[in-house]
């Protein structure tokens, strides 16, 4: 079973908006065994939409469109689809009622004709009622093929996908299960990893695909397959995973889940063992703390952090001694270690991680080369630091430093 | 002049990675007057890549590909492009030297054959040297048409786009200048703003386009035009800007530049007047500090911040009194104000901003409704706070809170 996603809107083609819809839809479809052949983004242009629909129909069983359903003149998806199906637009009274209700509840004043006309739908379509907005979703059966048109507003689209599209697709098609298992691996490069597990990879069953997903110092290794017997599938994937883990036993830190990555593994473990975390940042400037606080539930284990950006604040807020700074420089292992130890105490925590470095583009208060970052870990029993050279691209240095800090934290927490 | 973007990688089609590359590339091309006909995302699949290349070549002048250039077996873009051009792969010694240098500097150990082989490039291509990674960019001229293959890693791709691709495209094609000027406007809604500046907008020259770009509580107003005489273009755009600014004199805070937005205006002003900033965050958890520290030069004005996530740390680290917390709750104006005042002193700064709120999805230690955020500003002469209700989507609440904090900070700093 194969699907295609077509995202429609000028804003996508001028780079003003990043297309997050297609990743969401792809993930949802993948979960029910539908793979995505292609994602195509096109402008609000009649000919181009018609051409893209035709090509998609010739390649795929399921075509999902988002965008171009608004009330203004540039939104032409609905009438273009009607044209594609030689169909006419008819008023849907329930949709009109929904529009009137939304208008009354959130906007007020006289309902405009353009908004009333959002209740016009192709006569051959089944309406997917959009309680969150005035543009309805539409479902079209064309024999074995299915076309679905959804609004481009992400939360309206995602709600319609979950409420209607996925259940209806599961009902219409005999969907296989798709199984992905993603291993989080640290401390080994892509090529070295590939060499290490080459024999295992070569011996994988034909239906299993392995992907290497390197990203700024961390690596994800994803094993995928699909089939109709979910239990058997899981057993087969787990059996392969069991063979590879011994080959990477020092580098493997856990399975990545839906929500996130290393920080989620750390968060779950800290919550489970009832321990707490403090963070002291210099060069990473809040980015490390944000990895944890962007997920809900951080208050269960994250006591807090400091961003001691200036040298003065390292002394006054964190109590790093002038002597240590003067004799080792502000970008140094001893300073990172003092930051970690002192933040551990300041926030009365079980673990602390600290960063100090020079992210560039120029040398700062210290003489450290651009890209030099020291990361320290403190626990109640020990404190230590490592030095890294993370290149000369500022944003890259910061993100690599965060990944290195998460790696060291993972190692420390699971050691205990 | 028309371009097409092809992003390659299984991870895009299963929704594991959101394609941010195509928006970046589209924006860069738009700036030099090249519009995007289509963005297509496909799997690492030989036939599909060949088919997509062929279709793109028939529609567009410029085809930019990203992804599939890694050293592992699933990365097949390079050999597929070579096949498309009936070309063979040859060793590029400079690329090999770059790979060896990167390996020695950042990885160490024996250079693997798969990485050495990343220096194999199609003989008809011009190498775009990638100093940040082992996969080189490649440029192909096919008569008037251009094909460019770039690595999928965003930082590597963006650096190659800026360093090589854009300058080379400008040289090859007669690209017009596209001029955008973006005004940052706070404290007025889209419709009210449109009504206020309606006469000015109606009187704009035919070639100028105005766009309203509302985003999570801030508004950007973008005036665009294009032409071949850069100096004249700039004069004409500036003349229109001079007319509109008096109409929004209380809401206009500056021009957004390439690098960033409100935080850049704040950074420049603080640096200019020699004043410093401290930040105390609860719900925003480091995200606000990161807005400043992600840009270079922050050490000139940013003394530091605290992320007092737990109630205990608000007391112990920031010295917010138990009485204030007990009588007003931890999510309250008085607590936000105490956080701001105390961080001002702790970091010996001229301005401080503080956030405390509940970003959801569930109620936390306080009884505050999900989405309630208090933001406080402290200067040497005063401290005050505002209450906001920012909805019930966690990431949205956090980003809206950051935008509100930047707005309040802008107002405070420019008041002085």
C-alpha cells in the first residue's frame, strides 16, 4: 500500500513556512503500514495541482493533500479537486452549521459570504467535519484509490488525520504493521559503526532495512520492516536487535521513542530512580536546559540551572574561585568542574552537568580556540570533565556540545 | 528563472525528520529572484531519483538536490547522479585532503575506505568544498541548466548554499535583486494594523508587495520588490518605509535582519548604550536565554541567567521569599517580579526579565491554568509584570512567552 502527500501553498515555495504537515502525515501512515512514495509541495496553481494529482494517482493508492482550503482568492484546492473529479460544489448544511457556530463563538459579527462558501464541498466527497476551523476535510473514493483533502493549519490537519483519516484507511485497506526500532548510539562515527556491524548488517533478513542517522555527534540506527503478524514481526526485529547490541555494548544507550531522544532516556531514568539534575551553562547559554524543559514532566527531576555567561557571574553566582579562573582560564576543565560541583550544591541535586567553551566565531575572554568546549559532570561521589574540539560553526558547536553533555550524562546516570 | 528542489532520504518519507532544507534553499533562491516550481521528497531509491531528475529537468532551469551523500550503503545519490549524466566517479585529491584533515582533527584513528571514497565525484562535476563535513557538494552545468547536489546535514547544506551556490547562480544567470525590508511590529493585531495603514498600502507602487506575517504574538510587515538597479530599488523601498513608520510609531521597534529578530535589536541597543541583561526563567526553561546566546557577541551585554525550575530553587537560588510564594502562588505577578528584581541584583545588571507560568499539558505545582504566564521586567528604577494567557499547546505557549518577554524588554529598553 503506497501513499503520496501533496502540500499546497505559495508560502511553502518561498520558504516562509517549513512544511511540518507532511512529516506528521508520513509518520501516521507509516504506523499503519502505508509507506510514502513521494511528498510534493506545489504552489496554489490550478494546472500544477491537476498535473500533480494525475501523477500521484498513477503512482499511489492513497493521495493526501493539505492546504489551499482557506476562504480567500488564492485558495483554489477545493475547486481544483472538483474539476479533477468532474464534480460540482454543493452546500453541506452540517458544515455550514459548524462554521456558524465557530463564527459566533470565536469571531462574532456578521458571517461573511466567503466563509459561508467554505461549506460548499464536491458532491462526490465525504465530509470530514473540522470542529477546529471553518475548512472541512474531504474524502474521495475512486475505486480502490483514495483522495483526502485536509486544511493546512497543522492542528486542524492532525486532528482530522487522527479522528477520521487513519481509522477510515484502516477500514478500507488491509494494512500491514510497520515496525521501526531506533537505537541511540554515542561515541562512534558512522563509518566505524558500519564497519563494526557489517557482518550483522549483511546477514539481515531481506525484508529488514537498516538506516544510519548521524546528527551532530549522536547516531541513531534504525531497523525497519513490515508484515501482517505484529507479534511475529516484533519477535523477529527483537531477535536482530539482540544480536547487534553486544557488538555496540559500550556505545548503545537505549531506544529512541516517539517523543524524543537522549534527554528522554535521561528524564525517564532520573524520574524512575528519584534523582535530580542541575545544569550550569556558559557557552551553551540555556540550550542544554531547554532540551529538558521543552518536554512536559521536567519538574519531576530538573531542579534548575544557571547560565553564567560572564566570568564575573561564574564567580558571584556559582562561586567559582578567582584563583581557579586565573590559573586555568575561564575555558578549562577545572572551571567546568567547579561549575558542575557548585551547581550540584546550589540546586541540591544528585547530578549536575556544566559547559564552558568558546563557540566562536571569534576568541572570547579566554584564549581558547574557537570550538573548544569543556564539559563536566558532577555527582555526589565524583566530578570530572572532558575537553572537546567541536569545529568552527557557532550553531554546530553549541548543538554538538549539547549532544556531548547528554552523552556524558547518560553514561554517568546509567553507571550508577 | 525557475528552480526545483529534490530532498532525498528515507527518513523524510517516514516522517522521522522534518525537511527544513527546502525552506532554507527556497528562501535563498527567492532572494536572488529565482522562484521555486516544486519541492519533491523521495526515498533513497535509484529509479525514483532518476525519474524525479528527469521530470525536474523538463520543468525547471535549476535543480537542487540535498541528501543521500553519506558514506553508507543506503546513500546512493552520488552514483545515481553520475548514472543520470552517463558519468563515472573519479577521485578528487583536494576533497580527499579535506576528508583526511577533518578525520585527523575531529575523529582520529584510521581513515576508513568508505570515507576515502567520499572523495569520489562525477568527473563532469565541479566540487563545492565542504569544510564542515566529509561529503562534498557538486555542481553540474548541462547547457543552460544547472544541477547541484548538496549534503543533507542542514549546517553543511546552508554553508555551501551561501558560500558557493548562490554566488555561482548569480554569476551564471542574470538574476534581479530582490529587496525585502521587514518591520518588526508589536502590540497591534493584523486587522487593526491593516486598517491603520490601508491608505499607504493602497498607494504603494505596483511592483511592491506587502505581506503581513503574524507569528505567535509578534507581527512582521514585509515590503518586497525586485529589479536590476540595486541602488534605485533601495531608495524607492526606503522612501515607502519612511511614509509608513509615522503611522505605527508606537508599535514599530526596528527592522528585522537576516540574523534574527527582536533579540538582535535588543542586543544591538544594549551593546550600544553599554547596559547589561540578566534573565530568570521558570516555565521558559532556558529558551529565552538561548535566544540571545545563540548569536555571537552576547557576552558584551548578557551577564547571565538562572533557570529556577523548582519552587525550592526560586527560594534558594534567587531568594524569592517563602511568604510571597505562599500568599500569591509560584505562578504569579509578585513571584515574577521578585525573580526579575533578584536576578538583576544577582547578576549586577541594568535590566532583567523573568518568566513564571504553566506551559502544560497539566497543572503543575501551582493552581494556574495551563497557558498562564507572568512576565516581569526589572530595571534599576522599577519592576512590573504582566499576565498572559497563551493557549494550551506546550511548545506554542513557551514560544509565545518568549516573544512576549522580548516585546516587554524592547519597550523597556527603548523607553530609557
